[in-house]
């Protein structure tokens, strides 16, 4: 008991402030009682019982019961807890925007083979190893542009890495301040009040520091990943001039300090990413973990609801508590007891009731209880229900009734191919049926059965996929109403067989299916070779009969196609160019 009391605490203790309303209510009641006593000074004692409402003891009892119920309700809202339970830990939901410097300086070779390739490899590692959270990619030079918006699919962002190069940018230059402002805009548009921004560049300026400080004020942390070396390397600008690119670590440290983040120089391993806390959650999200569970206090306030509801019975009128208890006791007697009556629940629509019956019929059909399946499908006036009822009848050997049910299904859906095929098969089985009611020469039509199976989409085990009702017959949860597997076309109902016979038939069928698949693969491979050879022969024949003008035109087209450069960044280049022109027109 001491251990239980020692672990008792409240999850929401601020609700206890509501208990301060009790003294105010008690004072209000005392004031009212005092007003009642005033009448004693002006009214004769023998007249007071006829003028004032009696029942002081009852009123005081009701007040005590109300006060007790109020205290119990407040304690339940405060969330009492005395035990812990396992629950999945939260993953990191801190978003990240990566701003990559795609100015012409990224072509410098102080990081062999180049800064660009090193940056691509580092971003690929970050996108692959980051544990949760949305990611966006921004490219900037003289302007900032969105390569990929915030998304949970980091692999989708990685698809753009190979297209990143300085040529896709419509204007050259280095404006990290614009990249930070654009990243903040992306985070705000996505509805995030907090997030991380990482600049991958070689230097920053005063405008970038001001933008980082503004981002920090709005709740977004700005860090920097240094790209390059202090010695630097020459590169050619967009105008064709030769310039020197150097890593200015001091400016990037000042940028990170202004943005409340960290600075790291790019490394050959992932130590720089870990130091920037980009792979693992931040210290403020230390509980985040992937695929792990932790202990959390369980809210046990619901245990106080039963006594609270018992006290609520006294709030009824005289005799109302007895009526409420009697109603609760009689309610089970009014509930349906049979399975058929259970379908007619007060809270179910007609299509939901039919859905429950179809599910029950499907289960019975799969278990081989065809009589129960027939009973479940009976009474549902739809093409699929009649069709499945016919299948259950056919499995029981009731061929005449099955054909009549197929006719009803075709009457509601004339072009139901499965019903047409199965009706033909059942009709043929009915004509072959001997007087004794037993099927003879059961294997007589196996060849025809396989042909019919291919027409009706039948699988190798003689069954097809379950049919589904139309969308009108689905419940609001969106669950399709499954019907049982239909009797395969050409498949006649048969008598129960021993498990040994069924196992032997299954092995034989599997062997036949494997052989059939092997023959089909060989035939398709042979057909592919013949098609390729025919294509080559046709091309050679066409070239042999073409005129000199046609030959010259064909060779020119082939030479032109070989000269077309492979430019994976063409789409991004066009996108950025159009965005840049729009900004110029709007004066941004």
C-alpha cells in the first residue's frame, strides 16, 4: 500500500485550482440562509411554515452530495496516476531546410574532386541517415529557389541531387541572407513554429547574420556547414573571370551564433552532421527514437467515474433513480438474441446489415459450410448476392436452384461473365448427373475445366478472387463487402474427400501449374527472340529499300540525336528561370 501511495501523483494538477470554487459556493448558500432568517422577524411563527419552503435537512444533504460529486469530478480531471505503461516514443518531427550554395564558386576544386560533388555526397548521407522529420532543399546564388518543398519522403528529395549544378541558376552571386529568408518562408507556409535551417556554403555576410537573427526570433535555428578549405582554389565566374574561393570559417561561426545554431566544417565521415544534430533529434527532443518504446504514466481518472455516476442518480426526481436502475436492468432483455435478429441493430443501415451477412456467408463458404452460406446470402437482392448464393447451391448439388439463382443474377447484371460461365458448367453437370445423385467420371472434363478457368480468371487451385459489392454496399468505414470465392467455371460440385486425397490433388495441381508456367516462360522468351529478330530484319529490309534521300535524312536525324546533351538539370533550370522572371515582373 505504501508503494502505491508513494507513486500516486496527478498528471494535470492545475485542475485542483477549481476546488477553490467550493468556499464561494458555501458562502453563497450561507447568504441565502441568512436571507431566509430575516422573515422570522417580520412574520409570525405560526405562519412561517406556510410561507417558507421546508426541507432544510434534505437541502443540506443535497448540498453535501453535490459538493462530493464536484470534488470527485475535479480529481478525475486532474488525472490521478499510480502506474506506468509502455508506449511508442515520439519520432523527431523537427523540420529541416537545407540551403545549398550553387554559385559558380562551388566548382572550386579545393575539395577534390570538387566542392559540388562533395556537397552532393554529404547531402545524400544526410537524407539517407536522418531519423524522421520533414526535409526541404533550397538552392541559392544571387536568388534562392525551392528545389523540393518540405516532405517526409527524404528519398524523393535525394532524386534532385544529381541535377544540382551552377548552370541551373538563372543568376550568379552569393546571397545567403535571401536563402535564410526563403527557408523561413517555407517553414511558415508548412505551419511549423520551430525548425532547423542549415546553410552549406563557404562564407556569410552581414545581411545573412541579420536574416539568421530574425529567423531565430521567429523560432527557427540557423546552422552552417563549411564548404571548402582555408587555402581555397580558383574558379571561373559566370562572366568568365577567374576568382579565388576560400572557406571563411569566422563568418560562418558568426552566422551560426546569430541564428542560435552550430558551425562545422565538412568532413569525410558523418561526424559533422552529428555535431550539427542533423541525424539525431535535438536535446529538447531527447525522447524521440525510432522503433523504441518507453514508460509513461497512465491516466487512471476513469476509475472515479462509476462513483460519480452513482451520485448523479440522486439528481433525478423522486423515484427517478429507481426508474434509471430498472431501465439499465431491462435493457439486455430488449436486445436481440439470435444471429438473424442481431443484424437488425438500431444503429446499422440496411447496406451495413447486408455487409455483415455477406461476411458471414463468405466465412461459411470458405469453411465448406455451404448450407450456412446459402442461408446468409438468401434475401439479399443484388447481382453478387444471387451469384454467390448460386455457387453455394451448386456446391450442395442443388443444380436446378443454382441455375435459377444464376438467372436472377444475370437479370440484375446481364453481362456478368462469371455467372454466364458458371451457369453453363452447372447446367452441363446437371445433365451428366445420374439418377443416384452422385457425380460420375469426375475427372472427365479436366481439360475443359482448365480452359474455362483461364477464361474466368481462375487460379490454379480452382478458385477465383472473391467478388466485391458495388460502392453503394460499402459501409462508411470504407471496407469493401467481401463475398466468397465463386465456383470456378467448369468446376462441378463434388462429394467430400479425404485429407489424403485432397493433399494428393493439391500436389498434382501444383506440379501441373509449375509445368504450365515453365512452358509459358519458354514460349514468351522464344516469342521475344523472334520479335527482336523480326525487328532487325524489318529494319534491314527498310534500309535496303530506302532511297538515297531517305537514307541521308535518317543519318542526319541519328547524328542530331547523338549531339543532344544529357542535361538532367534542364527541368530545374527552366523552373528557376521562369520563377526568376516572375519575380522580376512583380518587383520582388
